[in-house]
C-alpha cells in the first residue's frame, strides 16, 4: 500500500511538474513567477466558463420541469460526465500507461506489475475526480434543490459521485490495454495503434449511445421492456454488452426517487465499479508490461533506389511549406500529439453521427427542427461557426508548436526561415486539422438535415477566420515561453500552460465574439453580424501576426536561457 | 569570414562569465580549431555564433553580416552541426534532408547531386528511408553532417565533430573540411582531439574558463610557448 501511494505521488508530481516548480522557486525566480502567475490566472479564467455551464444546466432542468420530464435530468448529466471522462480519459490513459518514459526506468526496479498499474490508474483518477466534480456535482445539486431532496439524497449522491470517473476509466483502461496488446505484439507502427484505439473507442461509444437511445424517459417499465426486447432479439449481444453500461439506470433508480431500495441500487453500483477495477487490474496484470516491452521496436522503411530518392528530393518547396510539412508530420506521427491535437476532429463528428443514428428523432420533430432553423438561418450559422472554432481553438495546436520540438528545436532556430514562413507553416497545420474537423462535421450534419451550400461556405470561412486569432495567440504564447526541456513528449502538450491558457482565453474570446456578432446579427441585421465578426477577427489577426513577425527571430535567441 | 569582437556571455549566475571578452577572426579558406577544457565555453561561443544564444555584449560578423542586426542574413552564411545532434525522431532521414534543402532553397539538381555524394561518403544510403529514431548515435551525426553540407555553406561550424564517428567517417570528414577550405570557404570547429587539431587546422584558438588564452598558427603558438612540443603538451601546460 505504501509503495502504491509513493508511486502515485511520483506520477502526479511528474505530470504536474511539482518538483520543478519548487526548484524554480529556489533557483530560477523568473520562471517561478511565470508559473505562479499561471497558477492563479487559470482558475480565474475558469470561473466564467463554469458559471456558464451551471446556468446552462439550470436552464435545462427548468426546461425539463416544464414538460414534466425531470427524471431524465440526472441521466443526461451522468451520460455527459461519462462521455467527457472517456473522451479526455483516453488521452490520459494512453500517455500515462503507454507513452510515458518513466516505465522504462521503473521496469528494472523490483515493483510488481499490479502495483504499477494501480498507482498509474490512481494518478489519472485524481485528475478525473476534479474534472468530474466540476461536471457532475452542479447537476446533483440542481436536481437536489429542484426536487427538494434531503440528507439521504446527499449521502447517496456522494456515493454515486465516487463511482462516476472510476467505472468508465477502468473499463477504458482495460480496453486500451487489450487493444495495445494486440497492436504491439504484431510490431505495429504508432499510427496503427492509434487506429486500433479509435476503433475500440468507437465500439464503446456505440454501446453507450445504443443504450441511452433505448433509455427513453429512463423509467423502470421502459427498461424492462428494453431488456425483454434485447433478450428476445439478440441474446449474444446482451451477454457481451448488457452488463457494460446499465449503470446509468442504476444511478437513476438510486437518485430519482429516494426509497429504501435506493440503498440496494447504490450498493450494486459500487459493487459493479469495484468489479470493473478488479477486472482492469487482472487484465493489466496479464498484458501490460509484455506489450510495453515488445512495443519498443521502431519499424524501418524500405530501402530506396536512386530514382526514388531523387523523386523525393527533386521537388523544391517553399520555406513555409517545409515548415508546414515538418510540423504536420510530427503531429501525426507522435501518438501523444495526435491525441491531444488531432483526435478531437474525428471524435466530435463521430459523436454527432452516432447520436443521430441511435437516437431516433421522429420525422415530424426533425421537420420541425429543420423549419425552425431555416426560419432563422443566422442562429444555425453562428452555432456551426462556434462549433468550427471549437476545433481550431480547443486543440490549441499552435500553443505547443515550438514546445513539441523539444531538444530538437535548435534546428528550427538555426535555419534561415523567415518569421512569416514560420507563422504561415505552423498556423497552417492547425488550420488544416481544423478544416478536416469542419469537413467531417459537415458530412455528419448532412445526416440530420441537409444544409444549403451557402451556409456551408459562410460557416466554414467564418469558422476558420474566427479561430485564426486564437491560433495566433497560441503561437505568440509558445514563442514567448516554450516548454523545451522535456524527456517525454506528453509533457510538451500536457504540462504546457500555453495550451491551457490558449484554451481558456480562446473559449472566452469565442463566447464574446459569437455573442456580440450573433446578437447584432439576430436583432439588428444579419449582414451586420457577419461584418462585425469579420472585422473583430481581422483586427486581432493583424495585431498578433505583427507581434509575432517582429519578435520571433529575437525570441529564438531566448529559448535556451 | 567570421569576426568575434569582445563577446561576453553569462548564464543565470551573474558573477560567473561562461564567455569573457573573446575576440578573434577566422579568415576565408582556413580551418580554424577551437580547443579548451570541459566547461571552458566552447559550446557557448559556438551557440552565439549560430544565433542560438544572444551575447551579453560584443559583436559577431559572419561573411560581412552582423548576426544581431540581420539574423536571417547571417544564418544563410553558415551551417552548424551540434555536439549531440538531437533530430526529430519520427522523421525519416530523407525527409530531414529534403527539409534542409528546402529551407536553404537549394536548387533541385544541386541538392540531388550533393546528397547522393555525401550519403555515399558516409555510407548511410541504405538507412535514409528509416525514421531517425532508429538511427545509432553516429548515424544521426552523419545525417546531420549531410544535412549541413547540402547548401555548401560559406562557413561550416562544427561542435566536437569527431566524437562518435567511426575512423573512416572521421577521415572522410577531415577530407571534406579540407576541400571546403580549398574552395575559399571556411571551417570552424571545436575539438578535444588535439592531434587532429594540430594536423588539419590552419589556426587554433585555446580557451580556458571563458577567456581566450592563445590564438594563432601551430608555429606561432609553439613560438610563444617557447617549445617545440606537441599541441597536447602545450595545451596541458597552458591550461594548468
Ligand atoms: N544552459 C546553461 N545554463 C547555465 N550554465 C551553463 C549552461 N550551458 C553552459 N553553462 C556553463 O557555461 C560554461 C561553459 O559551458 P560550455 O558548454 O560552453 O563548455 P564547453 O567548452 O563546450 O565544454 P565541453 O568541452 O565539456 O563541451 C560552463 O561553466 C557551464 O557550466
Ligand atoms: Mg561543448
């Protein structure tokens, strides 16, 4: 037990850089104050986002009381929390378990595999509890107050909360371990492993959505009916997945109406959670270290003939293009980078697509929705624009562009590439990934309701333009304070406060931008809304472009000191 | 070709100068060796020349271009291979070479001709399609050398180039350095291998604790030291 706690602390320290923080306090004051500043500014920046979330959820609850459907409220929150924990958790699990270099140092030590797995899992769990608290506790409180619940509700909801991150995370960990095992044993390349993981995640999501779509209003009779249909329709399916996700029902039964039976439900919820942890550790104990050891071989390429070499080398490209290609390759080929910066453009549209295919919207409702949006195209457009900016802004690709190069960044600083080419190349990569997200989203949205070409063109262009200031802001940050001294690529993106700052500043900025131009567009004149949007974006672009363009070469000289 | 005037540099600790008021000149057509004990300030000096660090004071001119006034212009004049070239592990050798050729805007015909020649010389032709992560230390160094030679720089700067190279490669590298200078270009490199410095360098600078203690041809250094001994012995005496 002591060993597990020590290891867990070590992993948390490592991913947060606690030791470095105190080292800086003693020996590097400048760096220390920078860190301290971000430590204060990040929570402050979080407050409005959190406030917005709480009011959105309160509004949802209020909406549900109007149609007498409050019983689904907790289920919505539960599923939201679970899905978010899975989406973010995959990244954490993969980087903590598979792409972190500390494993190589730990393997030779006399620590049992089981302890290693448990402590790594716990170190992830700590972060996920904080995350889950922000997402799920407001929901529990809103419902509790709304329904006038008492002390027992408080106790039970606390127990439910305890299980929230554990269950999806342990199951995800088990799945990922199995996937990585089969991927690494065959000497697959990084990219293929990623594909495997995505397929696994897609399966999980399918299951999740399938169940929730069958959930209906979430009451008992429906579930019985559902179970019956499953049983009669497809026995095999039930066996394999039936026990995987019924927990949202357990949660709902526990908390929707507080009776004595609630205690039984919560006990089974806790039991299932514990069981899934045991399962995860048991699976890990069989496959984890084996696949780590065999996964370290780098696959070599085919030998090239002289003609092939000259074909590759013969094409001369522009400096900006060279930077673009290099940055993109690093992003796609380094798994951690891929997960942090690219995966969201695949996962988000996939979620849309899956939710559409599993939640059957009655045709007349769909038509109603379509007519509603057709009557107010500006609403639909700004909604889509916000979603597209989300791809550009949240992945914060430019905010770690220099950091990601780490110790090889001497090359970037030594070569004679103009600041303009650096900006174009690096921002271009972020825009390219964002464009993929936009294309995927458009394809997915077409399934719900086909949008006119004009909408697609306007939203794509404005979506990219609107996120450009955020991208340049990220680049500006990374130019000023790159994180280069890492021994493990996950630190370049995970421990990088540039990313966090860009994320929050980007969200706040997007909210304001969309809010102001959307309101103007809606209440005054649609054209005015778009014009304001373009104007604000263009101004910020020019400002940040000039700032970077002027300073970049000089800042390169400061990267090492 | 390369002129350093009163260059000084301190890292964090303000009282300890890593490089202390260094001035010297590298002429066109010469191989210039830079020697000194560990921690003397060789790498620091080189980093200031190649614009990886800013000096606290002083001026560096490369082929007539002030490297603080026109950073980009100065960068085009040289190429640099660090003592431990960290390269992008996920990138293939050939992709790295194409990148270097592109950023220095080397014309298609020349880049192909040069890359083929140097790949042959350093015998890494067969590995060029592999990710750099699978390269051995010496192979990485060879790839960095090929990448640095693609644009046929006016000034070729190397930090400890002989460490890690096999005998054949270090022989070939010395030959390349000589040929480079015979065409009127210059080579500036730091080394701990004093025999090499003595044999191939036209002039040598000795640095100790950030201060330049000797600059000149082998003959000049011998004369000053008042002995006909090898560079090794003189070095040991001077850096006592
Ligand atoms: N990043 C740094 N931060 C603080 N001090 C540094 C840094 N890099 C070098 N130094 C200090 O500067 C001095 C000169 O170091 P430098 O690397 O230039 O030596 P060197 O001559 O290249 O040595 P070697 O032969 O071992 O390569 C040393 O005292 C070293 O401790
Ligand atoms: Mg050195």
